C-alpha cells in the first residue's frame, strides 16, 4: 500500500507518537486514606476541611496538567512560539497551558500578557487555576497570627472567590471543580469561627447548592461531601437514603473515604459483621447479617454499630424512620 495519503497518515501518526512520548505526564493522583480516628459518622472540623480541600486541589491540578499538557505536546510539541500565538488568538487550552507552566517555556512578559487576556476573556480553566492558587496560599498560612490571617483573607480571599465564581458559572467542564472548591472553601472559612451554626441559613443558600451542583455532574469529591451533609443534616434535613446514594456513587468512582464509609454503612448494626446482606424491611437503612440480629435489635437493642440516628444501643423500633413517623402521626390524629 502506497501513495501520498498513506505517507501523510503515517507521518501524522509518527508525529503524534513522538509528541506523546516527549511529555511525561504527572502520575495519577493517589488519594490518601482517611485518618483512622475520623469516620463518615463524625462532623468535619476546620482542620479536616482544610486537609480535604488541599488534597482535592492537588488532584484537580494534576488532572489538568495531565490533560492540557498532553494536548499541548500533541498540537505544538516544543514550539513555544506557536503556543503563544495560539493563546494570543484566544485559544482557551493554549492559554491554560501557558498559565499552568508559568515561565517554564515562555518569557515573563508573554506569560503576563496571556494571563491578562485569559482573564479578560473569562477563560474558565484559567479562572479555576488562579482561584486554586489563591486558596492554596491561604491554606498555607493557616498558622499565621489572627491579624495576619484577616489581612490575607481581605487581600487574597476576595480574588480567589471571584475567580472561582467566574469558573463555577461558566458551564464548562471546569465548573464542577470550581463549585466544589468554592463550596468547601466557604465552609472551611466559617467553620473555625465557632459561629457557623448561627449563619446556617447563609450556608444553606450558598454552600449546599454548590456541592449539590458538582455532585450531580459526577464529581466524586462532591458526591461524598453531599452524602455526609445528608447524613448529618448539615445545611439540609437528615436523609439517610440520599446519603447512602451519593456516598455509593463516590465509592464506585474509587473515592477512598467513600469506599471506607460504605464498608461501615454495610456492616451489621447489631453484631458489627461486614457486608450484612439484609436490611430493615421498613426503613431499608439499618443492615443486619441475619434475621436473628434483626429481631434482637428491633426488640432489645444492644447493637455495637451505628443505627439510623446515633449509636445502636437502643431498640431499632424506637428510631426506625418508618415506624417512628407512623406512630407520631397516630398520636397527632388522636
């Protein structure tokens, strides 16, 4: 088989293979297992939220570097002049490729021009990158004095919020990441003040919708966080079935904490055995390894796991959502 078309096709294939081999993408992000002392049954603190946010930003940045870096290597190879020209023409991917590498391949004036143009055009990827940079800087100053932290939040926090809001509202593929980072950043910022329960309505209107939007777009970090919110009633009503649903979706995508949480949720409420196959026939939330455990716990309690509400030491019939709600309705009718 010969001919000009065949030679052109083979040359393009060789160029793509060379460009792909030239770039060494960063390794796939490996999530750190959750601390043994912190489970999905415990509420997050300022420290755990900061750690969670930092790990999420690192994972998001690695994902962007891998995808955009590979695209730039295939399209431009080592030709930085062509990359800058494409960025100045308004190519969103080229702009992000230059911003994320800084002055590694281009001069400082060129990097500044591309950054200013990208922000003027409201490039969602660049907005997300700058927003995550600002949040990382704020998290790195967690041990600064209170006055210094206030100044940092006034100078950097406002810019981070503006960048993340612009990306979150863009409707692009970067929007779910921006929504998650912005939601957890707001939650973490007010969690340490000790007054966050006094502004629950504000958080319900500003944090929960962001996490919910990101979760509905299959972002596993947001799915796990939304599941915890439903489980603990944070900014929403307690709904164990929704909590299990979103945590299960996150675990199917490989989220480490969600996988550990699902293992706890599947354990027998009465004896603590793993992978309990049976569920309460009424609420379908409490799980048991057999009918014996179910009957004993329903009548006598004494479980070692976690029930629908709190620990499982009391009889399940007293806390079962279905039976409890029915008895409450009967009392009201009387």
